[in-house]
C-alpha cells in the first residue's frame, strides 16, 4: 500500500461516538498515524437530486437538508462527501449548519433520537465531473469510486443518505461481513 492509498471500512461511521470522543474520520486517521481533516463547503436546504430522493424515500425535487464536505488525508483532498437528511429530521438542527459537530453527525442524530441499525451501500466507478476533478485535484480522465449509503432505523426509515466520491487509485474499501 502506498502512502497515498487509504483502506477504510464503513462500520466506525455508522455508530454514535461516546462522550468526548472525536469524530470517526479524525479518530481513524489518527489511529493509523495519519492526519485527517474536513472542510464543510455548504449546508442547508436543497432540492433532492433524483438518486437522493429515491434513497431517502422522498418525492423528486423535495426539499432535504445537505452537508457537503471535502475530506482531507495528510493535507490532500481524498473524498467529497455529501450527506442528505429528511427535513423532518434535520431542519433547525446543527445538521443544517456549517459548524463542525462534536462527535460527528451520527452522534447528533442519536442525541435527537434517530439511531441507525443497518446500512446499505452501493459502490460504482465512473469518471468525475469537472467540478469533482478540480476539488479532488485529480485528472478528469482518472476514475472515481462513488459510494451511495443509506442508513436506516429499526423501522426501516432512511435517516440519512451519503454520496461519497473518491479517486479510485487511492481508495480501497474493506467489508468485514459476519455470516450466521
């Protein structure tokens, strides 16, 4: 594995953090002797893109709350993460703002009474848009991975939908699946 490559698993990002714990990205990168950071580039209410409307189970173009972030690894952009929430969950909360949330958004969701019990992830490869290539500092001809994650509660309601875009050559996703 090169120093630029990153191996990650989704599990730490799905559970609320304990009192005083860092967000999952900061904790995961620090545990591997790396430096992780993020910049929130936008937050607020938007019309749901088609794939997000479908993931959240809302009408096409319905208003949702989004938090758009650029994730950094050792000072370089490594991922674009857009997290969408139904307005009934996020309107008027810190999820709709640009300030960093202590312990991360999943911790805040749990504090608000919304706890995920399972997640579904779809991963695909494609070429980046010009805006994505610029933000990720990669060539427009370099493939990216897109991961679309739905986090669902015990009643199978979608609490959030994440769309992550990562340069393919620098990422390796790891799934640890228990059977039985």
